[in-house]
C-alpha cells in the first residue's frame, strides 16, 4: 500500500486534539456502572474523534 501523507502537517493537530477530546467527553458522559466501562468508552470516543478529525483534515484540501 502506498499512503500519501503530504497534506498532513504538525499544524493539523490544532484540529485533531479538540476532536479527540470532544469524542472522549461525548462518549464518557454515558452513565455506566463501573469506572472501567466509562474509561473504555472515553478511549473509544477519543479514537473515533481523532479518526473523524483526520478524515476532515485530509478532506478539506479536496473540498476547496
């Protein structure tokens, strides 16, 4: 596989970090019985948020 990450720079973390934080807060707010489940949901939310942020960062130049 040939991945081209030329458009992804260090400045794009300005968007990735808030998206990961929003995902963690969104899924971490779901009430659970155990702390482990809550932390797992936060981790999954952060991963989903970071992936959505990366897709958005990579798609923005194509949209313009």
